C-alpha cells in the first residue's frame, strides 16, 4: 500500500522548535508593530526588507542548528510532504521529501512568481550573518540596498502568506503523490493551510482512507478517517510495539 505522510509543526516540537499556534508559536509572536500574518508576506519583504529579515532571522534562523528527532528518522525512508521549513527531514536522511513551504537553509533569487519554474534554490550562508552587525549582514547576504530587486536580490526560500504554490515548491509533484496515495497519514498539523485542505479534498474524491495523528486532532468532514489523539512520537512507538 502506498502511504503518503503529510507533516506539520507538531512533528518538530520534539526537536525544540515551537509550533505555529501555541503560546510561543511562530504565528503568535510578531514584531513590535506587526502581527506575524503581516510580517510573513511578500509585501513586507518588498517594502521593509530589513524588518522582515530581522523577524525571520530571530524566529526561524535561530533554530537552524537543531537536529532531527525520532519521528524525522522514522520518516526518513517514507513518502513525505512536510509543511515545515526547518529542514530536519533532510537532516534525518530523507532524500526525496517535498518541503512544500520551502526550506530554512535555502534562498532563491528574488523573482516574479510567474517565472518560478526558471528558479532554483541556493544554500543560504547564515553563518555569514553577524548578530552584532545584524542589519549590515542581512543586507549583504540577501543583496539588498534600499529594497529587494527582481533578478538581483535574494529572498528566503519560504512560501509567504500572500504568495502561491508554484513549481519551485514542487506543487505538481505533491498533487501527484496525493492522487497516487492509497492511504494518507497527517501528523502534527492543524489543517489550517491550503496544502492539507488540498490533500483532504483529493482523499475524499478518491475515497482514500486517512489517519490524523495529533494530541488534539482536528475533526474533518470525512467518514473514512481514523483519529489518533497522541503525539507523532507515541504513534510510531505504538506501530513499532
């Protein structure tokens, strides 16, 4: 049976990375003047790139040295789409997972989204960022003068709230994996992003059985669903028992 695993922030919590909507979550802590939903936008990057990059660095790049946990290692040989940008699935050894929202360790040339199929992701030299001269370092790494320029500046490889899925994020391949799955297992996700809703709609159309693994699983309008009210770690321990 072809099983597709779709993971969210709850999977990386065991690695010490905050979830998105918990008390210390990424989407509950913004900047002094903006909510996270306002900060994590292409518009903010275009209009106030330094404020965007400072926030991104402090809320995401500070976790770049964290390592994978037992769940990531268990998923290393699985058919996997992750919403997480932390790159821990790659560190755990999964060679063909889809990071549908981008990767913390990568960046792209700043580009028109309609031309995304012509863009490749590059390594982000985070180690060149010096915290005692943060602004200048960020300007240098992302090649920013006053504002980011198409074809000249860089942008973190992350899908922002006002952007859309493109082939840069392997959206067609992700959809194909969903269509081809004979079973889907959702781990540590709140079903609050488009990719999980796309997967759910495909599962319902194809009558594909799904499982939802989460300490507080979201109830979905689909009868062929099995709920596991537990962490992903507990789930894989039970499978192994």
